[in-house]
């Protein structure tokens, strides 16, 4: 099972989302082709109603702790309760461009 499939399965089981977008953004970073290291999660769930943003993120990190310690390098999260998601007209911010480079690029800099 791919990392993305594992992520989706765990998120769906833990949060029963009303809306879920999970994008592998690894291709936007300095990683080998077909990597599964950088993801973007947009989710609306009743589980987030009345929960502060930091606590929402913490609850997702708790569910994904072993993946975050292993294959996942970065997870951009946009987490909403259903009312907030409707107010956002079902649109979350895009991920910024990667500003980092590979270790090879940094070693070549003087």
C-alpha cells in the first residue's frame, strides 16, 4: 500500500471527513521521482467543530505519528469544520513553491 493510500485510510477512519483532498506534492520538491514525502491535506470534519487550529493539527499528527517519523517529510494541513469549509467556498490555499534545494545544490554554493 502506498504512503498516500495509508494516509487516506487513516484519516478517513479517524476523522470521517465531509471533504477530503490529499495531494502528493513531492514532485514540487528536490526529491527522487515517484517519491511520497510531501503531502497537502485539505479536510472538513465534524470532529473539528469547536476545536482550536493547533489542537486540530495535533490530532492529525497523533494519528499519523509513525508515518511522520518515517516516510513523510512534510504535511501541509488546511483543516476546517463543515461551517468554516462552506464559508471558504470549498477552497483552500495553494502550497507555496519549494524554496529549498537538494544537498547537491547547497554543497555547490560558496
